[in-house]
């Protein structure tokens, strides 16, 4: 499907508010660490601050993102990642692994590869494949892994890092990848779009993106990294850059079966995750002044109500970027070019844009 093609609407959809897709929730196991409770949500304590909670409700939202990402790329041979790993690949790292589902699925799919997932809070898992290792650490700390990685993966790391931290982190990735190894990043942004006039222009749904962006900027850890992720990866020296831009519907309103399923799961992601994405961020960095817990709850309830209006056809955008660390021969070529041109800005970068 072309990147900007409108999502066709299923004319037969009329949502019953009591349908299963809205009410179904799954309880996820408890964690070994207590964390810190703030406004009724549990947060990690390893790092000074991270805005999203690490509790069962948020892990449930992360599980929905994981499933949504799998559905979104279900037409591809490998829906977990797009980087073309070579047959000799041995090590993969998932940064900010959350519930650990991506790392576990990748380990299951590639039993000969060791897959590490690292997060500030221990993922609530009771079983892992033997080739999967989940670790608790701040990725900004010095990396002590002995092996180099063939793939380093990020998914939804908005509001986690300052621009300086991102730059440092990407350098760490570059230095700790095998030559020819890959970096891959899938990111979402909460801006709500609508291709028909099913949502009035003054609807609260259209405030979501700007409200989160403002709070993210105020915190110093931007929300809107979907706009900058490719540039950051290129700036870190990666080449052979690919990208897929896609629309993720919110709700089961699309006609297409896969998009319908994606919309259903993504809606569940929002309904479960919204409060956690908002609570610390808005009570600390909300604009024009920090919000009260109750203000956050009222705002989030309003968004939920509009999201579940069966006549609305909202969607958000997702972007996946993957790129390669140059081989030594390509590094040498870069050096020669820099010397020849006298400026790093003229390093030839091979760019491929894949439109979905
Ligand atoms: C929005 S969640 C996404 C989780 C997972 N990648 C996914 O897509 O389901 C981001 C995760 O990054 C983790 N994180 C944030 N800052 C981190 C850091 N400095 N080091 C390690 N993990 C971090 C958070 O604890 C959180 O679990």
C-alpha cells in the first residue's frame, strides 16, 4: 500500500460499546522489584527519571504494541525486524525491552542467536528461551558486554532520552556493532490523523500529539523523535538506510482485514496505555503548568471516549528505519572522501527509501 493512500473504511462497522474488543484485558505477572509508586502507578528506580510506568497495566500496553507491530508487518517474511541479518549472526540486543516480548520472539525464531534485552525494570516474564537473556540496566551506563552485536533494536523510545543522550547512545551502538551490523528502530507518534471528515476538527483527539509533544519538550526528552530518528541514525555514521512509513488505525473501522486487526489491537494499546503515557509526564511537565492527577484522568477519559466513538476513523503514524554500520573497506572509502572533499558533510551516503 502506498504510504499516503487513505485507509478504506468498512461501511458495515457499527461498534457495540460492550463488544469484547473494548473490554478484554489480560493480567500480566508481577515483578521482583518494588519500584516507586506515584499517582497510583509504579515506576522504575534505577534511573533518575523515566516518564512511563513499569507496571502491569503498562506492560499490557507494550504487549499490545508488540502484537500491533507484528500485524502491521504480517505481510513480510519476518515481521519482527527488517534488517537482513547474515547467516553468521550471533548476537542481538533489544534496548528498552519493556515486557521483553520482542526479544523472546526473536530468540524463539533464531535459536542459534543470543538475544539480549535490557531495561530499567525487570520484565515480568516467567519463561524465556535458553538463548534469551533479559538484563536490568541503564543503557546509558558504560556497556560491559564482551561480544559485538549483529543487530541492535529499539522500539518506542520516545520521551526516554535527551538529544545528547541519543547521540551518545547511537555512538555506543555504532562502536558495539560488528562491521556490517544493523541498527533498527520502530517508532510511533501519538498525533491523530483522519483522512475523511469523520472527526470534527475541534475534537480532543487532535490535541493529543501537540499536548504530548509540548510535555516531552518541557521534560528535555522529546516525544517527537519519529521526525528525527532517521537523521540521528545517519548522523551517527550508519549507511544503507531504509525506511517504512505506515498508518496504524485506531479502532476496527478499516475495511481491509489486516488493517482492521491492527486497528483493534492498536486501540487496545491506547486504551490501556494512555494513562501511563500521560500521568508522570503531565503532572510534572504539563503545559502551561503541571497538571493534577485528576486533570490527567479527565483528559485521558475524554480521549478514550472519542477513540471508541464508532463513527470516527482515526489513525496514527509509525516509522521503521534500519541502517548498516559500514564495513572496514567502506570506512576507508569514507575517510578518503572526507580528505578529498575537506568536509564530513560530503560523505556519500547510500539512501534507500522503501514506501509501504
Ligand atoms: C515505551 S517502552 C517500549 C518497550 C518495548 N521496546 C516495546 O516496544 O514494547 C520503553 C522502554 O524503554 C525503557 N528505558 C527507558 N530508558 C531506558 C534506559 N536508559 N535504559 C534501559 N531501558 C530504558 C523503559 O523502561 C521502557 O520499558
